[in-house]
C-alpha cells in the first residue's frame, strides 16, 4: 500500500483517508504541518497565493514533512459564485503532488450548498435568529475584529453561552470598531463545507485512478478544450464556444480530443447577434 502525506490541521483526514484508500488503495498519513500559515478564513493570516496554488503548496509541505514523495492537501474559498456573483459559493480545490516526478494535479468543486453568514454585532442583533441561520451547534461561528493592525478573534463558537462570552470579551477591549460574527469555515466546524471537500476529493481520486491508454500513467483526464463553433444566425465563428474536450496524460504526450456533439450555437449565445 503506497503512503501519501496529507497536510491538514482541521481534521480533513476523516473525509479524505477513506476516499483515497477505497479508490486507489493508498495509505494516507496526516503530516504535522501548520496549514494556517498558508492563510486563514478568519483573515488573521492572509492567503498569498490562489486557492489552487495554496493547495499545491500545502501538499508539498506535507510530503516534505513526512519524508514522502507524494502529498495531498485541499484549500477552500467562500465568496461570490464565479459565474453568478450575487450568490455565495464554496469553491474547494484539492491537490496531489509527486515531488520525484515533478507532477502537480488539482481538481475543484463549486457549490452553493454552504452555510455562510456574516453579521455586524449590535445591541439590537437578534442572536437567536443568527444562531438559527448559522446552524449552531452543527456549524460554528467566529467573532473577530481588527483595530490598528491588531487582530482579535474567538473561534469555535457553537452555543449561545460561548457567543455571549466572546461578545463580552470583545467589549472589554473597548475598541472603536465593529465586531464581525461570521461562519467558522474550518473543516471540522462546517459540515456543509465537508460535503463539498468530499466531492472535490472524489473528483481527484477518480482522475488519479484513470490510467493513460498509451503509457498507463495515473491521472489521465481533462487538460483543456477546443474552441470555436459557428452561429446559426450570422454564421460567424464564436471563438469562446467549446466544441470538444482535450484529455491528456501527466507523463507522456498522449492527447485525445472528444467532441461534445455540438456543431453550432444559437444566436442567443452569440456575442455578435446578442452582444
């Protein structure tokens, strides 16, 4: 059974170990890596890289920590949906690295199924309503504030007593700034996020379990698209329309182009007919 390092500080091993053991017969071992150093949801440590790059960096750190050549890690981002910005979405990236083969592979999953709340605390705030919206105690909340470069937070708040204690602690600081109450998105405190991490992990595991038809290397899968379809209205070529998918290998030059079975686009989707 091949050993793979997993960089996590927030109990993601409970989600990922069974998936990669079942699909790839891998023994996934948790590395001792402070993944908060790569960035936190609360903002006390800013993420310097993109979510994908951060997942790759954490996977490399985990592998180095355990002295293994291969590593896994994930990174999530909660914010406006990539295509529908007025909707909140959870974008989960999970990465696999092979330091010996110099291979990096990442898959992602986007979902609007995420418990995500954020409120500014005031004396008039209905805490009972907030607790219901935040799905406590199944999920958790964070209380945080930032004043003149100083960051204060209370995390893992799962009941009214803990929430009120955090508010009282903030009031003792007498900072003239807002107290933010928001969802604690760390994996162990967000079951809705856990489901999305699991979906991303399944995508990556299935990709890694797919062998190249030419060299049998792992990870054969989608590497890009072929663009360009004529419009049925103006006959111009819509260069942004996808006509086929390109599948490739991580180890050799094998590439397969698979048509999507679409030969043209409707004028409603044409930038010329419907700008």
